């Protein structure tokens, strides 16, 4: 062969050797990538931190034939095993592994790789000896992530080839990094979940506060509107009240003055009996007294608050009829009264006002064409309320008048001689006590008032 041919053969052999070495390296890297993928897939669906670490230790032990793989924490100069996987027994009996300060200083700078021949670490190796296992080389990898404080991975091998770890350090480190990324992702997801939960709670709380603020504002606006309407109504009532009071007070006074003048003239002439004029004078004065009484009741009803006490309906009804005996034909009324014996609590003055005005009207507007004039009073009491029915067989109220009878100063009949505020006071008293009032009437047959009042037994 010529020199040129030998040179070419040598170059080809070198290229072949390079390519073979490169192929071997690529094959080894492909194997490593395959192993890394296996580790990654084995923990992809796991969300428990301990199970993830345990799974990675198991994969490293099996795939790289490492008898002892541990996950440790530091307690002073001791490595405490938290999780471990061994191929020589079900569980390792090793719990604490002592290291000196120099070893931990080296660990702070990176990986610590020890072999059995290092006499300074003889005690360390002795602490790892198990009846089934005596290590020849140890690899300790410090590990720190955002999800955990500094921890350590310890790998021990009993192979006579003490250089084996140096060949796989990079691969083991990459496997640990895959695990670390998974743990960090879980940690970040959990932190994000906590942040979202805290944010949702803040949003919920803030929304509740806004709803409550809006509710309060709406209530304040509504209360203000109602107060304005109430004030407007009261002003209208006051204007009407002043006008009607001045008119109704002057009417009987004018009549009285006229009767007094007539009496004076008759006294001078002494030609007529004065008793009819005196009777008229007495009647006008009585009407004036009743009107003033109603005005005083109206004033008291506005000023006084509800006072809850036990109610004796029979006593109130008896007093009411006694007070109204002065009315014409009051003694001719037939009374039918039925009262429940159960206890009832509410405002006594308000209930007296209700009975006095309704019964007074029943007497005033009796039907004198009927043989018997009747007032039926029935009171039923339960834990919730009292239902009061006051019924008469008087002249009745026409349908067109009925909706207006609770208005102030309204007089619904030509026969009306009262102040016109009696039923208004009844309505106001019922409202103050938290009750309801209904009325049914048929012209020529009679009228029934039905009053429902709450039974405030809590007092």
C-alpha cells in the first residue's frame, strides 16, 4: 500500500471510532432521556407530596440498581430519614445518620460524594450498616425549592466499584429536578388556590357589605319618603283639624248664645215656659263637651305610646256601656257579650277607645223602627291574636259611604251629630297596636266591625 492509502485508512478508522463513540454517547443519552420520561410519567397524575418523593426514590433505586435511596431532613449534625426505599428489605432500620460540620459545609457548596476508604467518614458509614447491607459509597445531594426548606437526598451502594455514582450523578440530579418541578408546581397551585379562596371570601364579604349598605340606604330613602308622606298627611290633617275644630266649636257656642238671648227675652216677658230652652241649652253644651272630649282623645292618641298590659275585656266593655248611659235610648239596647277566658296583652287605652267609639255609634244610629235594638260583642283569643266582633242591627251604612268612614271629620249620615273623628281615632288606635280593622254593613240591616289585635304575650 502506498503512504496515501495508509493515511486515508487511518483517517477513516479515526472517523469510525469517533462516530462509534458519538453513537454510544447518543445511545446513553437516549437511555437517560427515556428514564427521565419514565420518572416524569410516573408522578404526572400524583398530587400527594410524600407519594411523589417515594415514587421517585423507588424509580431511581430500580432503574439504576441503587440499594438504598432516602429523603432526609437536617437536625443539627444529624440527617433524619423522612422517606426511604430499599431493595434489600421492606424497610430500612436506619433512622439517624451523623455528619460533622465539615460535611455539611461541603453540602452547602453542592453534592457530597463519599467512598468507604475515606477514614474520616468511617463513623458515618458505620451508622448506615444494616444486617443485610454494608455500603461502599454514598451520594448526598442537597435540595432546596420554593415549596420546601433545605432537604437532602441520600443514595448508598454496596458495589465494589466505588466510582459508579460518579457516572450517574447527573442523571440522578435531573430526576430529582423533575420531582422538584412537580412539587413546586403543586405548591404554587395550592398557594394560588388559597389566594383565590381568600380573594373569593374577600369579594363575598365585600359584596355582602355592599348589599347591606345598599339595603340600609334603600331603607333610609324609603323611611325618608314615608316620613315625608306622613308629614304631608299630618300637615293636611292639621289644616283640616284647625278649620273643623274652629267651626265645630263656634257652632254650639253660637247656639248657646242664641238660646241665652231667647231666655233673657222670655224672662223679661214671663210669657213662656223656659224648660224647653234650658233642655236645648243643656243638649248643646253636652255636644260641645263630647266634641272637646274627642279632641282631647285625639291629642292623647298622638302623644302617647303603646303600653302593653293584661286586658280585662269584660271590665272595659262594662265601663264603656256605663259611660254611654247618657245617650238617648242607650238603656233600650239589648247586649249579647261573649268573651274568651284566655289571657290577652296589648294597650288598654287604645282598646277602650275602640269600644267607646264603635259602641257609641251603634247606640246613636240604632234603627228606632225595629222592635229590638241589639249589640252583639264576641271576642275570640288565641296565642297569636284577639278577634273582636262588634255587631249591631242599626240603620247601617251605605256602600258609597263605607270607604270614607275612617277619615277625620267625616260624617256619613244626615243624623250625624258627633265630632266626626271617632272612627278616625279607632283606626289610628288599631294601627298603633299593630292590628287590622274591617267593616261590613248593609243599609237597613246593620253594621259589623271586626278588629284583629296581636296578642303580645312576651310581656
